[in-house]
C-alpha cells in the first residue's frame, strides 16, 4: 500500500547561516528540523505531505525549496523526497549536480532494494556476517524474517532491517516560536536584588507551568525581563538560554539580567514581568528536545545512586565475543558504571 | 440563584489559585492530558489494552505458567519502549532479575537491544523490591520488567508478603511521577492457579493471563505454540476479553 507520508531531506554544501536557512524553509513546510550530518553539511528535514496539491507536483516544490536555499545564501543543495526519513536522506545523497532533486515515487522498499548495505546503520560485525553470507543489498536483508535477523545479527540490527523494508517511522520534529509571560505587581516599590531575584524566579516557574503543552516538550531559547519603576519608566532586558535551562541556569540568567539594571534603577520597581520565548511543537507533533536530554540525565543519576548503594547490582550486557555462534555467548554481563 | 452564586464563587477561587500558582495548578479533569502508554508491540493485543498499550506510571501484571507467552509479551513491550516510535522517544529498559535467571535469548529474539538493556541483579525478593524502590526514587523513567520469581509461592512467610505490600504501596506515587511502565511477570505453577494472597491482583492496573492452547508442529518438530491471552483487569478499558496469539520458537 502506498503511504501518504512524505518527507524531504535537504543537504546544503559550504558555509551558510543555518538559522537563516531554517527561517526561509519554514515557509515551505509545516515542520522543519535541522539534523546536520557528520560530514559537516547542513541538513534539513521537511514535512512534505500534500505539497503536490499546493505546488502542482512535488518536483515544483523541490525547485522552490532549492531556490530558497540559494536566495538565503546557502551553497549548492541537494533534495531527496521519499516516504520515510531514511529514504529521504538516501535520496538526497543520491541526488547530483545534474539532477539536484531526487524524488522517490515507488514503494520505498523496492527503491531501496538494490542499494548497498553500508548505507544502513548496521553494526560492523553484522555487516561482516552479512557479507560472508553473500548478502550485499538492502533488498536481500529486507527479505529475511525478523526473528532470524535478531538471532543471527543481533537485535541491534533490527533498526537497519526495518529501514531497509521502508519502515522508518521517525517523524520530522518541527518548531514554531511562542512567548509566555508572568507578571507581578509589588505592594511597595522593591529595589533589593535578592527579593527581585526570588520574585523573578517564581514568575519564570509560573510562566513555564502555563505553557499550553507539557513543558518537557519545549525548548526555551530566550528569557526576558520587563519592569516598571516607581517613577513610571520602563526597563527591559533579555538573554539567550540553551536548549535545556535547568533551575540553576535559569537562576543565573535572571541574576545577570537583574544586575544589568542596578546602575539604572536606583529607584524601586513596582511591576516585574518575566517572559520566555520557546519553541512550540508543530500541530499534532510532539517536540521532545528537552525530554530526551532529561531522560539521559535522569538515567545517569539513577546509575550513580544505585552504583553507590548496590556496587554489583546494576549490570549491562556488552558484546564480548562477536564471533560466538550463539547469541547469549556473544554477550557478557558487566557492571554498569556511571 | 444559589447555583449561580456557587458557580461564581468557584470561578473566583479557581482564578485566585491560578493567579498564585499558575493555570496548571487547578484544572478540570477534561483538561488533563491523556495517559501515555507503552505499546506491547503486538497489534491485536494493543487493541485489547486500554489506550493501546501498557499504561505508563502504573503497574501491569502478566501471568502464565511455563511456555505460555508471558515473557515474549513483556519482552516485546521492552523492545517497543527502547525503540520509541514516531514522536515518542526511546526509553531506558531495565530488568529486575532476582533469581539470576533472566532469559537474554528470548529478550533478544523479541527485539530487545541487549547493549542498551540494564539488569538489576538482586539476592532474593526483598532485596529486589528494595532495589526497585530505590530505582524509582532516584528518578528512573522508562520500562521496568520484574522477571519471574519462583518463590512467590513461599510468600506465606509473612515478612516477605509484608515487604511486597509495602513496596506496592510505595510504588504508586513514584510510578505516577516518573511515568515508568512497570511490568510484573507472575509465574503460575499450573494454569488457573494463582498464588494465594498475592497483593498484585489489587495493585495492578492491567492484568493479563496467558494460557497455552496448543503446540505448533512441523512434522515431528515443535516450531511454536498458540496462547490465549485474557485481559482479566483493566482500569478504564475493556475486561474479560481474550485474544489468541501465535509464538514461534525459531
């Protein structure tokens, strides 16, 4: 069955301003994700479902996207369009100067079938075993049953097997900007830094709580303060946060911003507003920028705590003997260290 | 009039609380986000389970006697948790192995990535419960499988039973906060014979019982089996429904 999902992958050569390109591409797709590859090229993934309806056909949309890259100061670009993320990335890598836009219309598994296995994320040992067995293309791997792949080449090979069958269900994680704010009025003019800092921190937490979706799905990029002094003057300042502002980062940034006012505001403040500028998940899609990092961080904490309490209690299986014919002999249990 | 006044008073109270603690501090049940699940990885079983999988933040029990499919079901759910799907991120999977008898081969065959799997090796039930409690308190988020315990029938020992009851009481809020999917495998000595007095039946949100119906053979060789999986309990979903699942041993 032909799948309606379409994803575009745009590879841009040379030095270019990634943010500017992202802004330009955001007009062409409901979700644009930046996923730079290891070769140093800029890589953008674009949600492309339904573009044929708007632009007449997909190739026309591809030409517009390539033109946008040039207009935004990007170098030579290649575009791949397919049903899955992996398919789009492969198509973009196959596109060339003569044909910069590679569109995969056929069922993806069939299109991927003749391509070499090296393009799949397979462990080295699995790749070697496949070669020994005379399996060299994605189609040959895709034809194997799932249990056989897991048993013979290890369960870590199943991702590659799925992708070779055109079953890569990773979505494009787009982003849009939105601001949330929280405000407080002081009963008496307030000039003490500690009091202002405590208020600003509480307001930032409240603003974060007021995000319309689960706050872990957001990446807060900027934080700002607006204040009204007792003389009626308005003060404003802002700073840039990383993707994962923990409580300490947030507090440090608020303190820096408040200190900027110390010279100007000898008078007390009567109103303080904290605003956060974040990235909103695209409609019906969940951004997980914070969640992924938070999970990793939590896991490190768990390993540390359990490692202290039960030194030999937490184990992991490691690939000890890659040549062992039986799967359980290939792995050995080892202490999991932080 | 009294009704209107009561409504106004309620609205003003809500407004005061929201102004002080944020709009998320108080809200109607309608505004609550839907409960997240970890899919079982088996489409027909997901159709049976409330929300399409094992609930995150709650305990699910899968019971069965030898070769009834309860371990493959749990293993596939672990694999699904590790893998993530679409917008859902992959999670950490962990097996509590109180009897040093974890079946890594079945786990691997069901798609669990052994290189990313953590094992918590305990000496007996009481230490396993303590370790799981510490794990949840330390902030673990992911999928946690409590592997089969053969001494569940020895729970007549009051202290062990008390420890289990206490652990189940402690885990409720910890699980809910961490959104961890806790799967508990209960090994039955024979079909339909559930360990007497085991408090899991009360604590679990979802209970599945697996019973092997027949072996699948190819000539003289056994190549698998068909199990009937019955949903005994599900908070917020259908109950007493069953599905026949086919498991191959190759």
